[in-house]
């Protein structure tokens, strides 16, 4: 899971794609760093 998150942050692509493919209920999200340097996860459409 951490490898998935690291890859998603590097490429600015959704995270949890494999989890979703396996039937997970968590929404796919993209990590965004705000002006304060805080990491926020925003759902993808």
C-alpha cells in the first residue's frame, strides 16, 4: 500500500486503484499538497 501511495504521489495519479479492483470500498483519491505543505487526499471523479 505504501508503494502504491508513493507512486501515486510521484505521478499525480489516483491511489488505491488495485484496492478498488479487488472490491475495496475506499474511493480513489489523488494526493495534493496545499500552500501550507500539508498533504490532502481529494477524491477523483
